[in-house]
């Protein structure tokens, strides 16, 4: 009985001993499960962090690509700008600002005020004298002759000729910058060279007109008819513009490498060629050929014409008549010689053989002095012009009174 009663007392202990390992296993499993859950959570966090990192990396890469594209665009834009600048400098043949500096007499500033006054007076006299010839020749019917037709053309040339350079010179004399834009310089070069070339041919036509008037007085009107006058004037304008177009085109092809200091009063072919940083043999040859055609050849025709006129004048019996004729021919030849002589010196010598200051003064002779003298020489002793002026002024005075 004691054994039977002892046995059930010991059963709960054995059950308890069996249950304890199970509880330990359950706790271990739960701990393991918790650790696994924590690990999975950490893994999920790591996965999400990795995903975020990948997304941020993608964003950074896109930003880098965008910045690289923008920088590439900026660089390409900068390169395009530099290319445009180079093209502009090559086309403009000037500085990066596209301007030229006309030095003139900047090394002698004490002369600039005096030259300003002298040039201004000369310009005003040139304008008034040449305008008077044009107006009188148009208003008075007695002056509708070949001689005054050519004189009107010459006066128009001289007005435009001086206006293309003198106003800019006057501005530079009163300014410290002394600059001219590339476009203005090219326009000044083209106009000045073209009108000067036209005058070279036109003066030869005027000499032939005087030859026909003196040596063929009875046939003068039939020789110098309206059609021939217009053909001679048109040939003068066409030859001058063609020469200017060719010379200007050749000059624009010459690189100046940024040089923009022109040692002259205005833009002229010889002065601009001195800035060249490349071979200018083509320009020199073209200038020499044009100069031979436009300077010595017309001058030779003028001298031959006046030679015949002089021989005819010698046959005049009246001493007073010979004296007046010789004075007229001499004054004409003085102006012609001044114009052609100075232009020949400037355009038919190599640039290295001409002192700069001397070249500037020579250029003023055919660019400023001759246009002022032309109306004075051709009309000062001309009785026809004096009579026409009196008739026009008297007519205007009479109209105002009535």
C-alpha cells in the first residue's frame, strides 16, 4: 500500500520534469522567432534603405548628366561665341570691339585745334563754291553747255568726296577717342576711293571738251553732243565705282590680326594695308594696275590736250587774249597737276618708301585742297558765271519786290 501511494506522488514531478524541457524549447523557439522577426525587420529596413540609396543615386546621376549637358551647351555656346568673334574680327579686320583708331596727328595735339579751324573753313568754302556752280548751271539756260555739264558733275563729286572724310576728321580733332566703326571705315574707304577714281577720268573728259572748244569751235556743238557728254560722264562713274569695288574687296580679304591703329586722318587703302599681317602682293599689284590706268593715262591725255590748246593760243594775235588764255590754262593745269601729282605719289609708291606724316599731308592735297580750288579756278575769272549769278540774283530781288 505504501508503494502504491508513493507512485502517484512521484508522477507530477516526472511530468513537471518532462514539461520543463518543452517550455525551454518553446521559449527558445519564441526567442528565435523574435530574432528572426527582428532580423527580417532589419533586412526590410536595409532593403528599403538600399532602395532609397539606389533612387538617390539615380537622381544624382541624372543631375550629373543634366549638369554635364548644360556645361556642354555652355561650352559649345562659348565656342560658338568665340568663333563668331573670330569671324567678326576676320571680317571686320579690326579690334574685338570692331573699331579703328584714326591716329591723325595725335602725337602733335597742339596742332589739332588749328587744323580743326582750317579744315572747317576749307570744308565750308568747298560746299558753298561747288553748290553755287550746280545751282547756277541748272537755273541759267545760257550755261546748259557741255563745259558746265562736266563742271556740275565735278562739283557734285567734290561735295561728296569731302563729305565722306572731313566731318569724321573734324569730330576726331575734338575727341580723345578718335575711333571709327568697322562699317563706317569700309564705307568711307569705298566712297572716297570711288569718287577719287571718277574724278581722275572726268578731268580727262573735261580737257577733251576744252580741246574741242578751242581747236574745233565751228564743229564744237556737233562733236560734244548731248549723247557723247552722257557717255563720257557715265564711263567716268562706272570706271571709278568698279575700281573702288575691286580694291575694297581685295582689302577686306587681308587679315589684320586685331590691329586697329590707322596712322592716317581717314580710312584709305595705303594706310590700311600697313596694318596687314599677311602677304599683300595681290593688293599691291591690283593697286598698281588701277593706278596706272587712272592716273598717268588720264594725265597724259590732259597734257596732250592742253599742249594743242597752248599751240592754238600762240596763234592769237592779241597779246591780251594770249595772256588771258595762258592764265586760264595755267590755273587749270596747276589744279590738275596738284591732284594727279599727289595721288600718284600716294598710290604708286611702295608703303615702306613713304614717311607717315608726309603721306598724311599729301593725302590732304587731293582730299581737301583740290575740291576747294576747283570751283574757284574754273569760275573765278569766268564771265559767263558772273553774268549768270547777276541775272539770278537780280531776278530773285525783282520777284521779292513785286
